[in-house]
């Protein structure tokens, strides 16, 4: 049963990604990850973003989404599905987490990949 389910999911994923490119899928997921888009709190490129500034007992407080485009994959992987104050709890699959990480590092990846292309 589990195997069948996994098979269905992967067939479905393949079906979905065969109509849109990997880039489009990654961008869609970042902006609409079955919940509030990551960009709203972490910025378009994951560079971090100030969400609100307020005063509490006369003290200036800043609520911000941290930069998430420079952390190692292991940290990204473990934190993204954990309980974080100020962040919605997501239940992302491994592939979704990998795709989001790819999205935040796609320029770097492209640069590296183009250096080792056989077509050059
Ligand atoms: C409503 C705002 C909000 C949204 C939407 C949001 N986050 Fe966050 N996220 C936060 C805040 C605030 C923190 C920082 C908490 C802290 O200071 O430890 C955080 C922390 C993180 C961290 C840990 C950073 C670190 O330095 O370890 C990761 C990874 C992360 N978010 C990824 C994501 C991803 C991916 C998405 C979309 C699926 C997302 N977040 C959506 C608010 C948000």
C-alpha cells in the first residue's frame, strides 16, 4: 500500500513537472508552499525581510524573517519543518524541501553547472 502510494505520488509529480519546467515548479513552491509564501517573510531571494517594527515597553522591537539563502542544507532541512515562533508550520516533503533549497541557490547552481557543460 505504501509503495503504491509512493508510486502514485511520483507519477503525479512527474505528470505535473512535465508540463512546467523545474524552474517554474521551484518558483511556484516558494511563493505558494501550501500555505503563506516564503517570500512574504524571507524576501524574494531569501535574503531576509523586516516584517514589522513596533514598540514594547518603550523598547524598539523588530520582527523579521531571517535570511535563508546562505545556510547549509542540513540546517535548512531541519528548521523548515520545525516549530519556529513567528513562522507557520509547514509539512513539506523531502522533494519539496530540496526544491525550495534549489530555488534559493539556483544562480549558484547554474553558474557551477555551466562551467562543466559538455556543450561548450
Ligand atoms: C509569517 C512569516 C514567515 C513565513 C511565511 C515563513 N517564515 Fe521562515 N521564519 C520566519 C521567522 C520569523 C524565522 C526566524 C525565527 C528565528 O529568529 O529563529 C524563520 C526561520 C526560518 C528558517 C530558519 C533559519 C535559520 O537561520 O536557521 C528557515 C530555514 C525558514 N524560516 C524557511 C522558510 C521557508 C522555506 C518558508 C516557506 C515554505 C518560510 N520559512 C516561511 C518567518 C516566516
